[in-house]
C-alpha cells in the first residue's frame, strides 16, 4: 500500500510503498476513505517537546470500510472509525481496551495510533486497530463525518463542561448520544455545540442498537 511517512524534522512526509497491515486476533483492517490532519500531527513533526519517531505513519482521525476482520462481531464491508487510545500491555492482559486507571491519553504507557511505528496511523490506504477501540458508523453517518468523531468528542466534552455540567461520560459514544440533547436545545450552551459539532450531530439521528461499537 502507499503511505505518507515521517522520517525527519524539516523534511516533508515521504509517500512510499509499504506492506499492507494484516488483522490478527481481535484486530480490524480498514480501507481509509478520509483522514483528518490534527494539530497534534503538525506539532509532532516540528521541533518541540514531542517528535514522532522515524518511520511513523501519522493520522488518527479517520474512517472507512472494513476489509479484514479478526474480531468477532465485525464484518467486512461495514463502515467504522476508531479512537487512538490503545491500552498498554498491562491493561490488555486484563482484557481491557482502555486504561484501567482511566488516564486515557495521559497514561505514560499509552501508545497512540499514528504517533509510533508500533501503532501506525491512517495517512495510508489502510490502517489497523484493535476492535476494542473501534466504533461502527451508523448508516446516517458517512465516512467524511465519521473521520471527525475523534476530534468532535473533545468539542462535545467542552460543551458538557461549558455550562458547569460534569463530563461524566467522555467517550465518543457518550459524546454523540449527549450531543443530541445539546443540539436540540442549543440554549443550554448558547449554540456552541451547534457550531462546533455539526458533523457529529448526524450520529444522533442514526439507528440505535448496533452494538458492538455502535454510536448511540
């Protein structure tokens, strides 16, 4: 497959041909339809505190079609996205798909998709991730909107805390579900969610009950 790869500071990403990822047990390979460019991608390829290693394929805001699945309940042809927070080896041994201490991105053992060659991202034709990080896209949410699920979860979290309400459910599923309440009642946030979460709001109109991984 072709992928845009980071090699060194001051140099553009290099488009190269690399091996297509293969799905192992509990893993999914997605054909990338859309991938966003996050500010974190820009910062991590410029001089600073954090620079990604040589050989990294960036890209953690993506969506597309499943082309290979080693995970029960996930079928080829389904549309999906995934969150970039990967559980460390200690948490995976416990059967967890996220940090047991609920540290998320702040866990020092966390490997983020698209920031290390051990978890390559979606600036490529295909991307692999664990099914426990996966989110199935309802039919009402297209790939272009689905690629915005990960960043929009933070916008939704901001909306949840903007008016002093606790962000007790910061997951992407919870953010999409709670967004329906905020968007349908913009007076609660002064319209902030309507402006900042327009892409994700489509998920609130999607059918429910498509677990595992369905947006609610």
